């Protein structure tokens, strides 16, 4: 009986969707720092582009020692690499009909008629997350919208 339960658990876990693959956030220190300020972002981006090209490392992969060494030749010292989970996919976007958009102030689904926009609440099975014009995090399901500053 225990073997059957364990087998069922493994089957259910294998059927579940895989978690979102993380990408990596990296931090490098500018060793040159003219007048105590880092060089422009364009210089940093050029160094990254050169090192990605030279090492063949994918942009969402963890930095390898070869990549760190390449950045050192551009006078950047590696500080850290940390995994960052990708945000959940936005299923709502795929459910919005063509030519429609989400009003960022109300969370309603709207479409332009040329003179005005006509807006309707989303279907009851659709949830829309948006930020109100007052900076509050809001969730709209059907005709009801709840906003919070948390």
C-alpha cells in the first residue's frame, strides 16, 4: 500500500507544471570610477556585450569564471550572481481580444471606437492585476476591484 501511495505521489509531481526557470542577476564593481563615479551605463553594457560574445555565455545563465575574467579585463570586478525567479506568465493578456486593452486606472477591458473608449469588466473567471492612479496595487475580478497599499 505504501508503495502505491509513493508511486502516485511521484506521478502527480511529474504531471505538475515545472516551476519557472530562474535567470541570474549579476553585480560588478567599476574599478576605474573617474571622480568617484561609475562610468556610464553604455560602457558597462559594451563590456557585457563583449564578454557575452567572447565567452558564448547565455545572458540568463550564471556567470562563469571565464566571464568574470573577461569582465576583469574591462576593469569590472565581480561582486555576486544570484538567481531571480521569472515573474509568472500573464495569462490575462492572451485572453484579451485583439484591439482591446486594459485600462491602467480601473482594470477594465476597453476598446476604442474612434471617439471614445468603451470599457467592460472582465469575465468572472479572469483576474486582472494593475496599479491605480494613486499608486495602489489593485486586483479586479469581474465587476469587483480591491486595492491595497500593502
